[in-house]
C-alpha cells in the first residue's frame, strides 16, 4: 500500500510507493513557523539538579531559534570542545563495551578449539558471570544520567536536539508516549544518548528499549545502565503504565543490514508493530530521526542476506564492524536527535489493518519530514533517505 510522505519545507504531503519513491500527487499542509536547536554539550552540569520547571526555563534560554526559513546549511555542524583526557575516557569505555563481546566470541572459539578442559570450564564460568551477574537498579540509572561521564559523552558526539514549532512542549505535556527513532546503524548512539538527554532536558521519565540478548551480552549489557527495558510488548506496556516514555529503534536488527555510506536506508516501510502497540494501548507516538547513527561505525555483511537471516533467527547480530583507527571505538562524529510533533492515537483493543496502516503512515510521514527539513543545517544535505 502507498505510504504518506511529508515534505516539510514546501508544506506538502506526497505518497511513497512500494519502491520507496515519492509520487507527484501532493496536498497542502502548514509548514513550520519556527526551528529550534539545543546543544546538549553546552549545558552546565548544575542544570540537571534543578527542579523540572526551573530546568525547562533555563533550557529555553540555551535553545537557538530561527524563523520559517530554518537554520542555514551546515550551521549546526560545529563540534564541541573536549579535552584529550575526556576523549580517552570515552574511547576506553567503548573499547570495553564494544570490543568486549568480540573478545568473548573469538576468545571462546579459540578456547573451545585449543584450550584444556580447565581452561574451557574457567572461560565458561567467566562468561556466565559477565552475562548474568546482578546489575545496579534505578537509583544508579538516575545517578548515571546526571553524571560527569554523560556530559563527556554529549561533548564527544556533539549531541544536539532539533525540532520545529512547539514539538518539545507538546511532548512534555503528552507523556507518557512511545518514541520512534530510526535508523539503527551498528549501535543507535543518538537513541542511547537520548535516554539521558530527555530525562535531563525535557523532564520526562524516559527509558530506551533493547533486544533481550543485549541484557545478557558480556560488556555490552552495561549500556543498559542508562535505563533500558526489553523491546517486547509486555515490558513496554508496563513502562508506559508506570508513567515512563519509551524510545524504540523501529528498524531494529534489520536496520543494521541496510546501513549504507551512500544514502540513509530505513527498514520500517512494512514494520508496523509500533502502530499496532500504540493503538492497543492508546499511547501517543513521538516520531524522531537519529542523525549520525550510521556514521559512527562502518560495517560489512554479505550481499546474499545470510548473516541477516542468521541474526534474525538467533535474535543477535552477526556482522563485522569498525570505527576509529579500525577498532571497535566510535568515531567522533556529530550525533543529533530530531523529533517531531506528537501523533495522538486512539485506544483500540483490536485495531483493524486499515487503522494500523493509518497510524504507520503518519509515522513514516513524520520521519521523512524530519530528515528532509533538518538535514541541510546538520551537514547531511547531500544525503537522501529511502524506506525499505
């Protein structure tokens, strides 16, 4: 079925066909009147400890705003200042988090093939401890999102929020909601950083959602300390009932295997699970787009889809990736979260396919809109985005 596409600059809505191409049929819609940008890396640490209303007032003073003409091309591309020591901290942490699973995988294979029985048992015990030892609770999550390390992460990735009109205010007022933020890339850094940023700046209780395998992957599981729930229906519904907003990367594992250096390929054209879940629970949706996720790491996977098929069946990702210096260290590129206006969703316990399609098309339209309207200012003007 065709999918609605919004062209924000011209105030038109077009149709995306099954090939991901836009038709010439359009209808008018109001274009944005204001554009906003918040540089998270410029926020003072003491801001995070302010009461919510005082914090939001202070944040408005830090926010850059322009009129309907939008920000000029490449005007939001400056990198944050960071000391060498801070840079080395981030590199070391991610070498552990991202390199650890690789070491355990290849090390385990070597031990299995050539190790003694004692070595095999010792390695298995180590892997089990790293995969299943108890993790700190919610109190640690709250401490971490306000920590010095989080501020350093914002600087390393020059983390920003961009939005149009009153989208930030309506998001705060509509909580709890479900956020959608493709593309996945090797690791969705914009989405990971948004957990701390939304809690700190927007003032909404917010958690991310990750595949269950992440919670038991040695080293990588420590990333869930920012506040993450399993990406399944029951966990997401529970979080929403508790008044928490939940962020989901809608293209998931499939998005990893669509990563391209030429264009942004978003694997969510036929992935309608979020629309279905939102309808069943009556939960609003905040559409978002994660600029920079696909630039942090490069990856390789076979063109025959073998690794993708294995990954889907195993519910774990199998592919090769590399970043800075050819190592599992993220490149220091700008990462930005663009978010749109809240999509209100009625509660329908047993939604029809037509109702699901309608909500899904709104998500698709908003996602395309945010990419097109913000890409030039963020230095992505030469990129095109296509749904697959």
